[in-house]
């Protein structure tokens, strides 16, 4: 077992590792070996929750220098803190084999898969070829890279339009374009190659069939790198906005038991084929009407939405990550899913401004509790949501005996959640609208169901906009405006009184013009 784990992450992710380590320490008992946690933080987050809660802390420097992506800075931090292991969670360097190699070079255990496994599965072409070899369902594609426009055109004729043009090293929404005709392909081919070369250092692209109207389903895998892989849950993450997940659930409401078993077996074969060790996720698109699966990619890390798998399988994936990284094996019975769980992401973003980040100091934070509720967060009242990183406030997770109970508990929990951000706002009202939409409530692939592009289509036509409590919001804004003017008058009175001629406007009432979504 490790003695000191450096957390190459921040916020809620860092707190997730800290909680898992505290559990392990508690299990070890008073005389047992204790693991210390080291928070690697930016200059502006020295008072953040994860820094306060860790055993040790190391300042990486200004956030503007992007220190979580600077290998020289990270190497100095790992050596200076005496860490013997590094946990990366999700984001930043979590899927970069170069960081895993850096850890190996300086004698620090990377809590995750080997660099070789990460490269095999991180390459979109390579992972598709391996998937085909082990019987994972793959959508029709070019079978490899298309090195010329002529090759791309011939492959497109075989696959059929519409299709996707993708960079094998792409990510974050870059290096990917939808193509509907030969004319589109001619226009997109060079631009996609050039964009991928600049962004990822590789201009290799390929083509695959575009699966429209699909659900996004994914298999949670944990493997020990010694021949055993467990697929312990299938999640449905179809409720997305611009490819960013908003609501996730486990299990998928559109899959039958036989389909779930097929996906789990496919994911396990894929993990074993590359000698995978650690947590990972195998992602698929599924069309309920055509009953068609298409392999997407493998995320060689823990996913943000992993708690819904943990809560339905009574499993701690982070503790298992640490266990297999220390050489432990997966033994006993594979965990099984019981009940249903749904997760919503509460973010500091403004739905009325196209979900622009809305950071600021948290003046009031009242998070939900009660039967079946779990909350993962990395902030507390008085903390600030920094503008330099993601706007996550908390993940609200609800568990129930069935999907209906889990959704009801999540609605209750979101309603009970109160967050006041000075100068900012949250997406709470948007999430509540989603949780009452028929497409989410039904979710079974019937007449009302949501594919991965549903939110974007509805928002484009003015839907999914919350109107409840608009009057309260206007009254609150009016009071805030009045109090701001009153504070200015008070300051003016004090400042002018110093000169012997106090000045103040004597008004008992004042009119305040307000607008809600552009309407006065």
C-alpha cells in the first residue's frame, strides 16, 4: 500500500480521493498503516476546501500558467512532496500516457492504466481495430485512416452519407465534423486534418457512419491488469448539452437485460485484450428504434458520473483503483446492480446567457440530504468558484428502488438545494425543467424519449426555459438594486460629512426598471 498520494487535480475530484483515502485509513484501524494525501493547488486556491482537507499541500503557482498541464511543474511537485503515488481523477493529464511515463521515470506509481494501454485505447482508429478483433459492436467505418481526399470519397461511398469525419487523436469537440455529401467532404477534409495536426500533432482522420437519434450508453470497467476485468454497470448519459453531460442514470432505461450482458461482456474482452489496469469506461451509441449499437471510444480514466455506478453496486471505485495500482487483484464475486440511481450536475453557469460560466463567492450553500441522497462537492459556504476552471458546484445523486423513485428523490433534492453566488448564478432551474420533461420522465425509447441532441434542438426553439419563480427573482433583483443605491447614498453622506457639508438625497421611494430575459 502507498504511504503518500499526490492529487493531480482539484475541487470535487480531489475531495473524492481524500474521502476514499480516509475510508482506507479508518479501515486500517488505530495501529494500521496510514496514507497521506497531498493537494497540488494553484496560487489562488490555497484556501480551497480540498487544500484545507488534505494532509499536505503544494503550491503549483498561478492558474494562468496552467500548472496542471505543465509536466516540469508537476515533476517538481511530485519529487518535492515525496509522493509515492499519483491520482489524477478526470480531466487535465488523466488520459495522457506521457504523464504516466513521467511518474514511472521518477519512481512514482501512476494510479491508472499503463501508458501502453492508454495509447492503444486512446487512439480512435487503434481502439476500433481492437474492438473489432474482440467482438465489440462497431458502426460501419473506413477501417483505418483515409490519407487522401480520394480515399475518403471512396470510403464515404461504401459507408453512405451522412457520416462523421474524425481525427484519430481528437478530443474536446475538436477534430470532428458531420459530413452530408461529397461536397461537404471536399470542404471539410483538409480543414479537419489541419485542425487536428495543430491541436493534437497528428492529422490522421477516418470516417464512420453517423448514428442519429441515438442514446449514449457506457460501461464501467475496473480491471487488475492480471487477467481479470469487471464490467460492473451500464450508465445512460443521453441528456447532454453540446456533448456535455447534464443528467446521468444507471441502469439505462432503454436496454434489455440481454443487451446489458452483451455490452458488459464486450467491454471486459476489450479491457483484457490490452492488459488494462484501473478504472475505465467503454462508450457506445445505441439507437432504440433500430436496436443498433456503435462503439464510440474508451475513456482510460474514472468518469465524472461514476457515483451512480458506485451507489447501485455498493462499490467504491476509487478504493479499487488504489487497490489494483498497488498490485492487488480483483477477487470474489463481481458486483451486481440493484435499484436505480440518477445524477445531476449543479454548475455555476447562467442558462439565460447560453450557459456562460458564472463564478463568484458562495454566500449561501444549503445542500440536500435525506433518504437515498448522496452529494459530491468540493466547495463550502464562503468558498469561491474560480473563473480559471470548470464551474462545478456539486453532483446531486439520488438512489431509489426503481427509476421512478430515484427521479422523484432527485427532484426533491434539487428543489431543496439553495445556492447564492455573489455576482453569479446556477443551472438549478434548468435541471428542474429537465427533470419534469416527458422525454426525461419517460426515457424508455417510446414516443417521448431524448437522444443526445435533444436538449440542443429544444433550446434552439425556445424550450426548456424555466418561468417558475420569475416574480420572486424580479422582486429580489429590485431589493438588491434598492439596497445598492442606499449603500451608495450612505457612503456619500459619510464622505461629504467629513468636509462639514453632509449631502444626501431625501427620497422615500424610487422606481427601478428591470428586465427578465429582455422583457421590461
